[in-house]
C-alpha cells in the first residue's frame, strides 16, 4: 500500500513539475549501510537538481507583500 | 542433568565473555581499535571481524564479547587496547567460567542444526575456488550487513569488484545422498531457499543475471511456495532437472565449468561465474553430545527421535525438543514446534504458573493537566559516542532557550542506573511534567526511561526521545559542526512535540479464562486437550456427529504408526476430560466481542447456545477433493487416497488379488486453477504402495508423478519403495497420462522420459492423489474477522514468524484449515495454537489503551475508509450513529487509519497530527 | 412519459419524499426541492442546461433526516457521484430514486463529457504562460518538460483567491471536517494561498473520489484548470490502484490486509532534464 500511495504522490508531483523529489526505499533496521547509501545518493541527487523551486516562490511572494 | 520429570536439576556452564554486559553500551570503539582481525564465522568466512565483536548486528543482547581463542591479551598477555579505550569500563579480562545450577520441571532443547560442510566432496570444488560458495555463504553475500554490503560481487575479485553474470545452484548437496555422505534424508528447505536466492540475486543485480537451478525434484511443498516458483520461472530463472557430477574451475580463470546430463540424456557443458552449493541441514557434534549426556534417543542421522503423535516429545519424559533438532524443517514449522514444545513442557507443571511472579509497586500518578509545560531535557554523551562528535554543552545551552524547557542536564550515560535514580529525583524536585532525552534509539531505551518517569509519578507517555547517536553522531562523525547543528534541530523537534504531549491512560479489562475450539478433528481435539490439561475450560464445537475428522479414514503414518488406534484413543480422552464441553452437530452462528471477551452463539441440533470465551482456535480442517478426470466416479477401479485407505481396512482381498496398481500424483494440484501442492500425497502414495507390497509382494506398482516430495525423513520410504521394486515415472503438466476403461481394469497410457517411449499399463486399481481443498469458511471467517487467501486457506498473521496467529487478536488457527499437512505437523500446530492461546488465557486481565487510535465523533462522516485499512479488525461501523467505533483492545497503534481518514477524525494518540505538524514545522524553520 | 409525469408517479406511488430538480426563477434555472405538499410546483420543473450538484443537497438532507427518500434528476456524472456516495456510505441507495437523463445526444464535444457544456476558450496569454483548459493530461506531460510544467502550474495556482468554491461545489466532498481548513496545514486569513500545498491537499483527497464532473472548474472564478489536474489524479489512481471512482460501488482501493502488489518502488536514478533552473 505504501508503494502504491507513494507512487501516486510521485506521479502527481511529476505532473506538477516536481519530478524526482520524492523517493521511497525499503530499508530494514539491520541495513545501516544501505540507509546511509540511499540518503547520501538522494541528497546528492537533490543537490544536483538545485534548490527547492517552491522556496523561491515563497520568497518572491513575501517580497511582493 | 539429574532428577526426573517435574524435578530436574541441571547444571549449566556459562563461558566467559570478558565483557560486563551491564556496563557495555555497544558503542563499538573496542572493535574499531582491536588490532586482531579474524575470519568472521557468521559471514561464513567471507568477511573479517575483530577478536572483540558482536556476533551479528541483531544479536540480543547487543553487547560485545571477546573471542578467547584469538584475543592477543588473553593468549599472549600483550595488547589490552580495548580495556583502555572502553568508555564505560566494561572489559574484564579476569572473567571466568561460571557454573550455574537450575531447578526446573521440564527442559526444551532447540539447539538447531549446522550446515553440511561440502569441503569433503572433492567433485564440487568447494574450498578450492572462492567463487564456489555454500548457500549460507551466498545468503550472507546478499545481506546488507554481509561481507559485501549487499552488493552481488564475486568473492574471487576482492580488489576490483565484479558482478557475476551467471550463477548456478546445485541442489541436494549433503542431502538425499548415501554414497558421498550418510545423509539419506531430504533437508526440506533447500529447494525453496535456492529459488528465493535466485530471485533475490536477480533483484540485486543491475545487469541481466542468468540464474540456473540444478535439482532432482523441486520440493516446494509449503504454503504459497509453488506460486513463488512459478513466478521465478516466469522471470527467467532456469530449472534444470539434473544432478551435476562435477564442478571444475577453469584454468584460465574465465569461470567454472559444469558438466551435466540433460533430460534427453545428452551431456551438456556450461560455464558459470558463481556456483552456490545448496547445502543440507545436519546435526552438529555438540548437539549430539548434549543428547547423549541427557540420555535422549537419536535416530540414524542424529536427529532426536520423535513420534508423529508426539512431535515435540523426546524419549526422556519431561524433556522436549523442537526445530531442526528433530528433523529437517522450515521456519514456520520450527516456530510452530517451538510454541508446541512450550505447551507440552508446561502441561505437567501448569499448577506452578504465576507462583514465582513478583509485581512492582508504583507511586500515584501526579495530575499535570492544569500545569504549564515544564520540560526537562537530558542530553547524553554516551561516553564519547555522542560527546566525541557533537558539542554536547552547546546543545545543552541551546536546549535552555527552547520554549517550555525549564531544566536541562548533561549526562555521561543517561541510561546508567545512577543517572536514572537522579532523573527521578530531578523530576520530583523541579516539578517537571514532560521529559525529553536526547540520546540513542527509543527502540532500545524508551522502555527504560518510561519506567523512570513512572517511578517519579509521571505518566509514561509524556516522554520523547531525540536520537542524536544513531541518526547523528554515528553517521556524521566526520562533520562534527554540522552534527552539532543537527543535534540541536533534533532536540528542538522533540521539545516541540513534547509541548503537545498529553498523558495517555491504560485500563485493565478482565479476561474470560476459557477457550472455544471450532473443529473436532485431530488438530481441534489436540488443541482442546492441550488447553484443558493446562487447566482451562474448553468448548469444542464439531459440525459432524462424530469427532475425528479426516483422520478417521486414514490408515498409517509414514513411520508406520496406526492412525485409527490413535484417533480412537484421542476421542476417548477428549470425551472423558471434564474441562472439555463437547457440542457435536454444532456450528458457529455469530461472534461478538474481542480478545478476552468473546460472546459466541452456536447452534447445536437446532438449539442456540451462548458461549463466553477469551480466545478461539479455528481448526476446521480441509477435505479431499473428488477428481473430475481419469474416469473417477465412472469406473470402479479408480479410487482416491481415502477410498484406498478404506479398502485397506475393509477389503484386503482386493489388494491381495490385484496384479497392477497405478498411482497418479498431483490430480488437481499444482495446475493453473489450483497452483498449490497438497503436500501429503507423495508420502501417502508411497506409504500405501509399500503397504500393498507387504500384503501382495507380487503386485506391480507404478507411481506416475511430477516431483516426488518426500521431504525430511520421508525420503527414507521413497528409497524403501524403490528398493521394493515400485516403479516411478515422471510426467509433465502438458503431457498428462491418459486413462481409458478396459473391462474391470483401466488402461493408463503415459510417456516414460527415460525410455523415451509411450508405455501402457492395465491397472486393477488406479489411485488418484487428489487435491486437498479448503472448506467454505466464508461465514466463519466473517464472524471471527479473519481472512482467507485466494486458495481458501485461512491466512495467518505472518507466514514465517506467526504461523498460528491471526492478525485479529485472540483468534488462532491450526491443522489443515491453514494448509494441507500431515498428521504430525497438524498436531504440532494444534499444540502451538493452544500455546499461543494460553498467553492470553493465563492473564486475568488485559491492558487496553495507551498508544491507540481514537475517533472524534464530531468530525467522522462515516465513510468507512478506515475499516478496510485496519489490519487488526479493530474498527467497526456504528450503524446507529453512522460513524465508526474503535475497539482499543484490538488497536495496535499502527496509525494506518489516521493516515487514511480524509477529515482527520481519527488520531493516533501520542502521534497526533498537531504533534507531528509541530515537529515538522520545527524541523523546517531555520 | 415526460419528466413531470414521471415525478408525479413517484409521489403518487409514495416512493419519494422530495424530488430534486431545477425551477426557473427570474429567468435563471435554480435547484429546487419539489414536495408532495406543493405538487402544483411540478409544472415548473425543468432540466437545466447549467448544472448543480444535486447530490450534495441530497447528502445534506440525508445527514439531517437519515430516512428521507429522495428523487432526483440524474445525468451520467450524477450517477457516478451517487455510486461514489453509496460506496462511502453517505447515501443509501434504497432511499434514492433517479430519473435518468441522457445528456449526450450529440457527439461528445472536445472538452467535456457533457454536451450541455460548450468547450472553454483559452486566451492567448494563458496558452503561453498557463495551461490550456482543453489540454489532455498525457499531451500536457508530453508537450512540456518538468520545469515548464512547474512554472505553468505555479502561474495557475498563484491566481487562487482561496474562495473554497471548488470544494463547496464538489459533489463528493462530504467530510464534516475539511483538511483545507486545518490551520496547521493552510494558514487561515492570508493570501496568496500556500502554493502548492492547498491544491496538492485537494488533489490527494480527490484520489479515489473524483468522478470528473468538472463542476470545480466551472465554479473557479480564477479559471484554474482544475479538471485537468483531477483527470490526471484519476489516471494515476486507475493505473496504480486499478480503480475508477463512481464506476460501480466497489469498495475503496485502500486496504492493507491481503494486499499484494507487483509494483516496485521507483528507482532513484531517473534522469531529469532542465532541472537546474526553475523560472517563476
């Protein structure tokens, strides 16, 4: 169910133009290395994608007011 | 060991571990600094560990130990680095062997198995080439905590990791083999684990991976196993029916060559990168010594000798055994036997229950509902574990500035006993009403801190943890400044949530200490009798007028035990037992209530009866299906197994005069519409065939099969059958035998794959191994809020780890209603179900509340979305108010409903939306 | 039998207590509840070319009077709504009588399932900066890249004046407590609205519920192409959960027990183009 729900959210965000910013991975409590790897990879991916464009909007809107 | 049943004196030797488990905080500094590297036995020698180590990452207790065969200090009196670096002073080189003496009523042995060592088999090349590994080794290779971090790499190429492209599995290494080793039995589990490993290996591999499994018979007789195999085959796993005779690493290091004979008799050669030997299960030397010391009878393979009717009893009264120690078996069966052994071992000492129980006294809880938040924050250094990376004083100062915080303290070890005593004192002195501990994982320490809160007069739920060790100092050791910032954020989040924490209350609900057992077959009767002998009243409901179920028709077990006599005796015992109330010809009509407090209406001979009970065991069994093929029902020579068992009992002459007898296996099983194995038929056919040979040695017997699944020690009768001259022919699903009438006989035509010719037999008796099918349990499962799988078998809570529980509390299952199984497994499961039931029945009340979901009736619009997502059947529609009700006795606090509710009418106490939003908000604000 | 006679029969046979239809008032057709006490009003009963969510009125009536029997005019979209409301236990099918009206006598118009609706015209500026009303979710995904989609949606969402019109008209929004009014999610009393949280919440809550009637888009005073958004929501739900809301009274696709999925979590390394620069 989690896979399906997250997949829904991923597709919806893609439609919104926020593709790739949500990720789901199965990691058991025994898989510390995998956890570190996934978090590191995801952090790196987001870094490459650049800052959250929503923050820019937030700032712009606040500036306007 | 001395003494006898009910009164054993046992002396135990506890070997020194040189680490004080009370002091060790499992920080791992000792292992980091230890200079001695040794082969890691847990990783099958594929990786290294230190001389001071935790055997594996989920070890309980999670404490270090020193390997005294390897430690430099213990062997050469040098080094001692671990003692110097240990922050809690836990190392004790003077630790000695301790002897302990115990006075007990019963003993359970569960020492398990060792994996067969294939280095004695020179034809398989193990230990001569690193890329030939055992299945245990491969299991470790796939594991994220294993030697390669879960990456599928060839062990031969350590420096430049290379992924294998082709992997082969060789089945039956050290099993079903009396020539190269003396393990004549089948290890039962290897086929399934090899398929699982192949599927997982494909999963792990980014490039296309070729997987091939070389096998003799595919023995995947467990629940849902055949489906798994079918899926694996569809996903490209190759299955090759052949026993590989030699495995040769190529001289030019380009791979490992395997030669085998294919189905058509031709020699084939293939090259693989990695070869996995599916090694069998056997009993280790020390387990044999232990059994010998205790005077327990073993069989020819050193398994503990047990009987089908007492699957967990050893030859010594009062000593029980479970798991592979009594014969090869998989996880669910081992888990069942474990519960079963617990029930058997406590049967005779049941009156002693609770006689040594002590209860703790807790102070009156302080009412904090009218107070402002006074939050105390305790920041732990965890020796140098946290303090070595994070600037703890800085975090402490930061915590002081957070709203609601009135007290902050830094501890060396917050979890140590003296700090706990101090914490309780501080809570009282400072009048704290909420506590945040910034330390390690709530998984290991939350309970401890909560106890301290309770001892200081606070509700245990006004507590929150910030994990600044596992989530912070351990993973960000190289960037201490950022780690300190993260620690502040984690503390800030915990404080933000704790402001909104409210006390949660638990109440006690009384338990009706009696049971209802539905189904009076062998499983149901065994469960009822087990409960009754443990002192609990039981209501046994049987649909038919007679007890006994399918077993009444059965003849003998594969160990040649007389089932009829056993069932007769069992019925007699059940009927005589005064704690068992028997309702024959009765069915369950309606079930109200929940764990501890069921109210069930049964209808017995047209009269309704109300039964109050605390737990229920469903043992409604299954039935032999009536085949619709092979002339069954139209020709008298065609019988099913149960028909043939009746012939044995009533018409021996028919067997004695028969010339040709044919068995066809998998009739209606393992096909498209019923893709499961009926598990018992191979053994049943062979057992019957042997019995026929005994009565009529001149009879020609033919068994036409797809895979012979005589798993475990049943393999012995397969061998016996072949020795007796019983002939076996294999057929495929797309080339089934053809049966046609021929006067008093039937003619069976089929292809013999070895002769590669069509063969025909005129049989006087044709016995069909017809499918075992589930009964229609729809009404029953609705009443008890349990579910069936797509084949109709009742679905347990967890197929491996909770094989007799339902997801719904207080309801248990056993026998063939779960899946087809032989009588010994039914009995083991029945005792296990009773054992699980006793965990509820032995309490006079159950705790209700705490972290559970609650519904706000004002917000609920009665859409019922939450009812389907609740895995525990705890939510029901209140038709009067058109909103839902949550039964907090059944709620486990998973929160699925709260996440589903569109209008946030449902909240999980202790994790409500406001608390979570506060945490998120606190994390996001810079 | 014409519409008015049919309704009369329902009253005579005592099958309903109230009938929901449309009645002209000052030249406008407005929803109206016809009752047995005022049968003479039935003469004014009409089928409206405009649409209103009669089911919403029915839901409110049922909430107050659980046993009330309601008759109503039902188009295709109304029938889908009713199915959904039966599924979610907001209406009892035994208490509802419908008089079905086929509203698609002519070939479907490009934009709408409903022939009464004229396709919307999209202005030139909206076409270059925002989103064409008549776009199809698939072509929208194909035509624009991630960055472009983002900026177009943000153009649309930023116009939102948080009037709650989309929710108020929505026939399947029946919750007593609405997440869009949760102070911790949507800050009350401020504009512009929290973008895109407001619309994202509504979109996720439409999953498994939206029956694609298009009333939200009709109601939106700021011309946000909401129907396109929820059509994509429906497409995803249909792909992933194999569930089409309103298409029968099957239970919701959200369950945990016995759930088996062949779906795998999405791999992380999906390569994206034009990610670095998001325009506003």
